[in-house]
């Protein structure tokens, strides 16, 4: 008995092959956000008495050290940063929702990033008003604004569920990458490497600007978020 062979279908019948370009754009946007977080962390560390506003692991270590030394001012700064970051996470997750696995970049994520941008712009206004030298209550207020913005950004990136990328700290990213290598898998290694490099590059750029142009250093973060928001709009209707 013979069976009929189904004739090969033409490209017109099968439809176009999905382009990987939109996915690459999403990767580039995540790396850009990570770069911005590196800049912002350095602005906090060098300009606000050595407080991290994006990396809560380091911040909690500093909090513990301040507690051991009885440094009340440092305790206040680190405590405000940690609490504001947590509240930013809550706001970000509420705005971004549970995400939409069918979309490459859900509109709710852009909405969360818009809140991040607003917080960063308010921070920038306060930073400029103090001549990039905040003290006292203004210092604590700016720490809270910057940390809350980074919490919102972390929640937005987490909602994308893009290979565990958070954009504000890379310990988990490095752990995931090394774990994959240990079992012989290189899945997402390129993205994870780019994110780690992006954070380091942002810190380098922030360090250079803080010595010569601290206002520009603080402005770089919101500029990057604004560009990411603009570039994300075409991805809203793209399937994941």
C-alpha cells in the first residue's frame, strides 16, 4: 500500500517566519535599564553618604554594620532606603499586574516604568535643588524617592519573567548563569552576561560623572527610562 505524500507548502501558505528582532529589542531594553540602575546606585553611594538605592543586599549589610557600630544616622539612611524599595516593589507589582505571558512586553509593564520615571524625575528635581549635596530631611527624602523608583523598576522587570533578570542587582543572575554552566547548558548566557556587564558599565559611567557633573549623573537614569518606555510601545502587540 502506498501513501500519498503531502506536497510541500510555499512560504506564502505557511506564513512568514517570526523575526527574532523584537526579542532582541527586549533584551536591549533590559540591559539599558540595568545600566541605568548601575548609574543610580553610584549616585546614591557617592552622593548620599554611601547608601545603595538599587542593591538592597549591600544596603542591608550596611544597615547591619551601622547597627553594630551604633551609627544612628547610617541606620536611618539604610532603613529608609530598604523600606522605600519594598514599597516601590509593592507599587510596581500592583501596576504591572501578573504580566501577560502571551505578549513580549505587556503594556502594564510600561505603565509601571512610567511610575518609575515620575519618581526619578522628582528625585532629579530635589537633587538639583540641593546642588547635588542633600543633607538632613532632604537627604532622607531623596534616598526614599530613588529607592522607591528602583523598587518599581525591579517589579516591572520581574513581571516580564525574562530569564530571571531583575535589572537592579545581579547576584541571582550570576548564580543562575553559573548553575546553567555547571549542568552543561548555556541557555540565556548571552543575556545574563550582558546584564552583568550593563550594571558594571552603568556604575563606571556614574562614577565618572559624579566627579565632574553630578547633576548629569542623576539625569542619566530618567533619560534611560524615558527612552526604554518609548522603545517599548512597538512591543506591546508582539507575541512572546
